[in-house]
C-alpha cells in the first residue's frame, strides 16, 4: 500500500526489497497507470506492515535466503543473519484491491453498462498505446469498485497475462483458440472473451446470484471439442434471454452477436474462396479484425460508445 493511499501494485524483484509501485490515477482525463518514481519506493518491511494495517492477514514474514553464487559471503554465513535491504531471493507482490467486487455482483443494467464500458476503454487504451493483450479475460479477471457512488470497471490480472499462444481459459476463450494448435492471440480474441462475459452475466445472474440452469454456464463443464461446437452454434441460435435486471442490455447482446456473425461468416466465405481459386491469387483476409467486422470501433458502437 503506497503512503498516498492510492491503489497500487507493489512488486519486489531479484535481490532488492525496495518496491516498485504503479498507481491508478484519475485527473479528469483518460484513466492511466503511472509508475512511481524510484525515489518513492518503500522497503518491504513497511509494505508488509501497511498491508497488515489494511486488514491483510495472510502475509508471510520475510526470511533470509542464501546469497547467489559469486557473493562475497559464504553460504555458511548466509543463515541466520539480520535481514537487510538486499538479501532476499524472492518476489513479493501485494495487490491492494479491497474494494474490488466481482462484476457479476452488480444488480442493475446502468451499473453493469458503466463498468463494462470502463473496462473496454481501459483495454483499448492499453492495446493502442502499448500493444498489450490480456489473453485470459473471464469472470474471474473482471470486477468493479464503487468510488463515491460511481461504478468503476476493473480489468484485473493483466500482470499475469500469458505471452504465449492459446492460453486463455476455454470457457471464455475465442472460438479460433479452441483448437490443438491455436493461432496467434489477437485483440479481437480478447473482445470476443469480453462479449462472453457480458452474455454470461446478463443471461445468468439476478440479484448478484447465478440463476438455476443459467444459460452458458454449462460451458464450464464441456470438453474442448464440444465447447467449440457449442460456441460456433451460439452465434446462429436465438439470442439468449436476459434476466429481469439486465433487460436493457438485450440490445447490446443482439448487436454484438450480429457483429461476430458478420466476421465469422466473412472468414468462412474467404476460406471457400481460397478452396475454389484453383491457384488463382485471392485477396488476403484480415484475420486481426475478421475482414474489418470485429474492431474496437465496431465493439464500441455496440455498447453505446
């Protein structure tokens, strides 16, 4: 916890017990993450004490560790001895998220819409400014907090996003990735995952609780092959019915389904065109946006931005 009281991710790496912090700031413009100046870093002992004061109970005590090879001190002298700022061989990460709640606990359409729009805008900014992909968007990675009566969407677990291909959770993973050798992860795959989260909430939760026989919840129990078939059929079935609290989001679901339908159809049409070309030159298909149909602008229009 940084002394300013801002929410921050604190991390120590290698041998230093000095924390590098990144704070979420708001200044009337776009929300952004600002790395703290190195001079403001805190010793680990102060971080742990601050975390305890905030109510964290599962915080381990720092322990002295053997020094790395090449150290001036012999291993026999490394244990036990007083701990100083430089002698710990472990990583410490403390995320201050005491106000973060699961996204599905929201109980009315306006709040959910506001949270989702914020999450989408944050993701878009991170991708367009830093080419950052999340790669595992799902119910567990999205949340919200209430800031003085304003609902703020939270895109979590970005620090653990995988950089390898096809690592998304299958339940919310994009159709293209549900194969043994998935293609490169693209930003439209993250948008597809975000859509599945929205659909799961508006069709399966009421008063913050999952309803009995919630649509799409069976996806959690399906094997990869069956899940792929279910998701392919999902876009060409009648649109799922929303629960009473989220009826206002039905238009979101309809327009998002139509957007992905157009993209998936364009992808299939291009595949047929290639098969029928008999070696003739065929225009390159834009896989990143499914032929220009699944883009940030198109998604934004579907959710009223």
